[in-house]
């Protein structure tokens, strides 16, 4: 999912990355090309073993004028939520067998487990209705 990150760089420093949707989650990178990888890693570490919900993405416009986000710029970074380790909860659902087969095929094509695929699909559906 695309999350806004605020980038700030002073002369002779690394690019600082702030995640307004994940309070307390920060990162940095010496090269701009490393920002997406470092952002993904920071989010994974931030949520590792935690029992908190992952918020839906905001937009840079939501933070316009906020005092913490001045003199820098915004980027949207695609965070792979399937790699974010939050406490899993087992659910028991019933689906038509043909749908389960289609889900399994789609998950396999994306190198995901059935659970990861269904979680990603649910996140996508909820973000679309926002």
C-alpha cells in the first residue's frame, strides 16, 4: 500500500524519513535510491511482535500545514504489508471450493500464502472504499 513519508535533508546529512501514519517510526538513508528499502525495513521493525492495527494510508494533503512537516518534501512509498509481522489471529471461514482454488492460484502466482493473499485483498478492498 502507498503510504506517505516525509523526507527531510540538511546539508551533509542522510535523508531522514518520517512516517506520519506510524507514530514513532523513523528511518534514514544516505542515497535516495535506498529510501523505499529502508522505509520497508523500518515499518517491519516498528510492527514486529506488536499487537496494533496497521492504519490505512493517509495522504500528504492530510498533513498540510502540520508543524512537524516543514522544509522537506513528501514521497509515497509502497509498503508491502504482507511482510509486516503483526500478531496473527486464526479465523474459520467458509468459501465455495471453486473460489478457494482461484484464491490459491492467485496467491501462488504472487508467491504468497493463502492467508497473506486474503489479508492483502481485504486491505485493498477497505482502502478502495475509503
